[in-house]
C-alpha cells in the first residue's frame, strides 16, 4: 500500500461546486478548460490530441515537476538519476491507430526517423484496414519528442506548459482563478 505525504493530497472540498447545465453542454467547447497533472507520455499525448482536435476551442494546462527550462528557453526533461534514467529506457509500443492521429509534421517532431522500430507482424485485419505498424520507442525518446512537439508554435494558444507540481496549492489556485472543466491525473507512479 502506498502512503501519501500530506503535501501530495489535494483537498477535494475546494471542488464540490455543482457545475451548471451550461458548463456541461458538450456542443459548446469554445471555452473548454483542461488541467493535466503529469507531463509524461500520457499527459503530453493527451494535450497534443486535444489541441489538434479542438483547435482554438480549448485551453490545456500541463503540470510537470520533472521539466526545466534550457538555455534556449524551451522546456526539457531534468536529469533524474539512475531510477529516472531506468524508467526512461523502458520501451513503449504505440499502435498505429494512436500515432497516426498526429499530423505528419507533428509526428515527425515527436517520433523522428531512426528513433523508433516498427513492430510486426500486424494482424490480417490491420493490414486490410491499411493500418501501419506499431512503433516501439524508448520512453525517454518518446517523452522528449512529445515535449518538443507540444512546444511547436501552432500549439502556443492552446497548451500552457508549467514546470511545477500540480499540488494542493496549484489546485487551490486553479479553483480560485480560471475555472476548469476537466482535471486529468496523468502522473503515473515511477516504474520499478
């Protein structure tokens, strides 16, 4: 059983306000506000897909404590020691139905040639549908690529990247300031 330090637990009483019907109208996404707690593979992939699919109709804020600003002003992953390096060396297998949803230039930024291996065989049904092969990549290379891709100029209006933890203070600030419609917990436990 995992124990949580008090600083990692968010007081949910701050969000027990019932949303109005207008706030839940699925046809009106002009002001969709999304907070993603965790900027790893899942959080960044979600941010990219939402920004691309809801172009100009969403604002996505991604929090990640493991980022830092480089000399060029762009965010990058902090060096994390042996445990972090071990996690980033694990291989992620991405089915074609997932990676093919990215536009070609975003895909090239996130998954440049030579950074992945195509996994085969694929099923007869996948071949009939014309699906590509799954792509196997080291998790670190994928996270680096997704972080580069989400910083492309075309996503500046939709995605705000915050190199800090989404903790109780950040949650309280989000509740007091810009309201949000969806909070996504994409901050997985480190792999052992």
